[in-house]
């Protein structure tokens, strides 16, 4: 989801073994550190030999920008004298191009800004060079999204930016970009130029607890949905059974109110005679009745 929303999820890392800077001259950009930890952090450059070189301290709540090259590795460590978390690694990041991938993203409606291509110059803003590298398996179009509409900025790449090709853009921190398939316009990814945020590990633990609570809440929602579905099924089944019982009761009542037809029985001789109940008609009628077996 991160690549679909453009919002990163930085966390406290473990040091990468034998990591070292491998600077190249094909990518120069600015990196911005913002300290969101409740304590001071030390900014460190990891040189070609893997040694950490201090670039000063950054107090809590402050932000600092530094020029850097692609391939450079930066770290930030906690400054907490006398605390068990002193010198704890808070951030590790290698500078490089933004890899554009084909992600399974929601598909927001495309709203074209309908503006002519911007050719510059950019006046009154700080240029933050950013490099996009197409790792999708198809040509892509790159759009700047201003929050309401999208403006094509790869207009000079006929047919889109081809796979494994790079696109350099002069932008500004906070800008968001949407990457779409050049053939059908499907959104593949979204990226926002953000600061490298330094977070305290206590915040990391809190985010983990929040994620666990959210997962539990999702399970509760699922179970509640199953409960409601089961309740509806049971209600429908009970209604059907009640209807059948009512129909059966009605039929039984109707049968008991039907007129009683004359009954017949068969004598030993095989002749069928109407069965007549004994009555006050006299001995003859009573005698006649004894000739028949009761039904």
C-alpha cells in the first residue's frame, strides 16, 4: 500500500553488514533529515570503507538538508547519554533513483489538468533533483499530482519512459507523482518526495502496538459480519419453518371439518353393503346391522 499512497513507513532498522558508500556522478540531489524522535540524533555518513563519519547533531523537531550523491549511505543514531538506547541506530538509507514498479494499486479517476507542458524556468523555489527509474515491465507516463488533477511531466518521452530507463525531474519536497501505464493509463504507483524521518524506537513500538490493535479490530469486523450474516440466515430459516407449520396446521383443521361420508363394509359373502348405525328404527334394522363388520 505504501507505493500506492506515496507515504513511507520508516522504522528502526538493524545495521546492514559491510555496507559502504559507492557514490556515482550520475545522480546529485538533496537529502532532508527531519528528527521526529524525542531526543537528539547524530547524522553519520558511511564512507567507502564502511566507517561512519559524523555530520553533526540534529535536535528533536528540527530539519536539515544536505547535498549528496547517488550511492551514498547515511545513518542516524540516538544521542542519549547514560541510557541503554544511546547510539541506537534509528535510520539507514542509501541514496538512489526511485524505482518505479507495477503495483496492485487502487485506481483513482484520472483528472487531467489540461495545462500546456511546463518548460521552465522555476522561479522562487528550491530545486530538488529527483531521478525515477522504470522497473515496470512496460512504458510508463509520469504525472505530477497537485491533489485535484494530474499534469503530464514526461511529455517529451514519446511512447512513455521505457523499461529500465531513467527520468530526471526538478521538483520540490512535498510534491507527489503518479505513475501510469503509457498504454492504458492504469495507475501503477505513487510517490511523494518526503524527508528522511528519524523516529525513536519507542514510537516504533507504539506503531507496532497500533498495527496489532488494527489487525484485531479487522478480525472483530470480520466476525461481526459473519455473525450478522448467520443471524439473517437463521431468521430466514425460522420464517420458512413457521410458514410450513402454519400451512400444516391449516390443512389439518380443514380435514377435521370435512363431512363424514357413508362407510361401507364387506360381508363374508363378498357383497358390499352400506353400513348403517344402529338406531331406533327397530329390531329389523339392528339385526341387519349385525350382518356387517365395523369399519
